[in-house]
C-alpha cells in the first residue's frame, strides 16, 4: 500500500489538511489537491520560474519541493494577492496598466518573485529589476513591458 | 515529469538521520535544499528508493564565528551565507561570490552542504571551499572525520563521502591579514551556470611582496581546479603586470582543462580564464594593498 503523510498547511491565510504521498510535488499539490491553478508549471526543474510561490515569506520554486515538506508552513500563491477581481494588488494593477503580460503563463511566477524583491528593494534601478527577473522566463513579451510594470509598481507601492 | 515513489523519512536530529543512513545507505539519498536532487528526481535521472529529508534537523542550520574560524552547519541556506555579517567580515570572498549562484528563489532553499556534496564542476561553492582552505566534517553512525576541501572533490559529481556519511559542518579559517580577494565569472545571463569563473586570494608580506596566492577555477575540469603553478609564479615576488600576465597564461593554457559545452568551446573558456585571471589578480592585489596600512 502506498504510504501517505498528513499535511496541514496555511495557504493564503486559509488552513488546509490533506493526506499526501511523499512524492507529490508542492506545485501539483497546490494545483490538483487545493485547486489553486494560478501557480503554473513549466519545466519542473527550477529553471522557468512559473511555479514560484512564497514559502514563509520567501520566494521558492514549488516544483522543487514535496508537498509533505510544507507541513506546518505558511504559503502565499498568486491567488493570495488580490482581494477580488476589482481590487488587484498594486503589482498586478501595474502589470495590467503597463501591459506586462501577453499569454500570462509566466505572470504568476514573476509576481511572486517581485513581491519579496520590492519589499527588500522599494526603489530599484532598471538594472536591479532585470537582475531580479533573471530567474523567470517569459517567451512572449521580450521583458521590456515587464520591466516597465515593475517600475510602475515600485512607484505605486513606494 | 514526476518522481518515482520512494520511502520518505524526516528525522529531527542528526542522530536519527545517521541511524537512518546506516540502515539505508546504499539506496538512500539525503534531501537538503532539493534544488539539484528534486529536479533530477522529477526527470527520473535518479530514483532513490529512500529519501532522508534533513530540513527539520534544526541543529544543522547555523553560521557562527568561533576563535579564528567560521563554522557553518551543512543545512545553512545559500541565502543566509549571502547576508551573514561575520562571513562578510572574515571571508569576504564568499560574500562576493554568493550572488553568482543561481537566483534568489533557488538560494532561498539551496544549502551549502547540498552544493558541496553535489560537486558540480561548474558550481561556485566547491571552488570557494578550496580557495578558502575549508575543512569539511562528515559523520556516520560510528563516528566523525574531517576532510580537507582539497581531498573532498573526487571528480565530476563525486566526493570522498562514504555512502552512509552525512556532511554536517564546514569550517573556514578567517582570511589572513593583508589578504585581497576577488571572485569573477562570465555567465550567459545573471544566475546561469558560468562558462568560466575564478576565485583569487593574494596575501602580502608587510613589505608588500606576495606571500601566498591562490587561484581556483570553476567549469575548468572535472572538479574545482587549483592552479598551483600560477600561484608559484607570484609567491615571493612584488607583483607587477608582467608577473600577472605570466601567471594568467600559466593557469589558462597549462593548468585548467575545460571541456566546452553547448554555449562555449574549450578555447573560448581558456580565453575567458586568461582575461578573468588578470582582472581578478589586479583587484585582489589592490584590495590587499588597501589592507597593508
Ligand atoms: C535554476 C537553477 C540554477 C542553478 N544555478 C546554479 C549556479 O549558478 N551555481 C551553483 O553552484 N549552483 C546552481 N544551482 C544549484 C543550487 O546551488 C543547488 O542548491 C545546489 O547545487 C544543491 O544544493 P541543495 O541544498 O539544493 O541540495 P540537494 O539538491 O538537496 O542535494 C544535492 C545532492 O547532495 C546530497 N546531499 C545534500 N546535502 C547533503 C549532506 N549534508 N550530506 C550528504 N549528502 C548531501 C543529496 O543527496 C544530493 O545527492 C542551480 C539550481 C537551479 C535549480
Ligand atoms: S516549473 Fe518550477 S521552475 Fe519551471
Ligand atoms: S506572457 Fe507569455 S510567457 Fe510571459
């Protein structure tokens, strides 16, 4: 019989309890067990950044963790950013206004990488923004409008 | 893809972890930050039947200055090394190199122990361990031993650890007085594995002559490459451009053995090594001279 483990985890300030197999990736747990499909999965080897979430406040790749490791921890996914569809987080609003996305596949991971970046670095230079984006791949935009969106967000949030 | 099934253990002490390793050594993998292991498992490049997760062994996660060394628990995250003030003060070479390792999202999870045991020839930390003369403490159920960094790396993705051993601590001596440092690499994008990189340390005598030099290269062979002949050219001498030229030529033409990859040829890697060595030696020398006063 397959061995399972209890997991109690807080996601976007809501508590969930599940039984999981040890090999279940945290990314798949969020998407398939909790139905939080905002976290995207691109490469499953840490390179693309689409699956980035906040784990105890720090950005991490959810494809490189097992769900069982999240037991007792607090996560934020992209669903935790906006109050509702009319009240976007200023970072999301900036992506909307500056056209920081096209297909949107990369967007959740980029937002979840930029949240801690802007917290630690509220007035970033363009160079710093590009560095901070280097761990997230976007195949559509050419990055220019993403950089603009992050600049705009820094102004709005600052 | 998804990992194959495995038996999962999550010890909360070193003792429990060692006990598990003694029972499962041949089939078990330690899970540290998972930033190399989990991707390899996702692609089923490896399929360990037992995984021993060290993330709840709190006693393996520390950084402290003690006497004239820095002690780092193997589960200390790369991100913690990056911002630690005693590391910045005592081994600034390490602080300078940390931002070159992957991205913050990876460094938030990746550990010093994981990177060292993974022993990727393109990785920064193994090179830094050699440059900084670190000692590594390994434990198994029956005892512990210290291994010098220069004896630890045994080839591509291979180390001196026995299958039942866990790396528990890294000990780095403080950089000596009148020492300058430099870490330089060239990567296609910020955070990518570098095409070539070098860590340099230069220690001067009070009279300004070079007492000791160290040049260690990444992605330049099947492990970190310590260019000892290049260092000999510099030691005992008052450094000047000509000596720096010949040390750089020695290291980049004779001592490293780069293989090339999809982004670069071995010739270009040697060219990069030559350019980086000259720049790094100059920076290290300048910093050492600032420390002379
Ligand atoms: C996108 C991406 C980019 C990266 N870029 C770089 C880069 O530029 N430079 C670089 O150096 N690294 C890079 N890395 C690798 C990163 O630094 C890893 O974190 C590191 O190599 C492995 O550390 P870990 O703690 O995640 O170890 P894990 O992946 O958990 O383990 C790695 C191996 O070491 C073993 N192990 C771990 N800890 C111990 C221990 N204490 N005792 C015994 N065995 C142990 C494991 O069993 C496994 O075989 C990158 C990774 C990713 C995903
Ligand atoms: S899916 Fe996790 S980094 Fe690509
Ligand atoms: S908007 Fe399509 S991948 Fe970035």
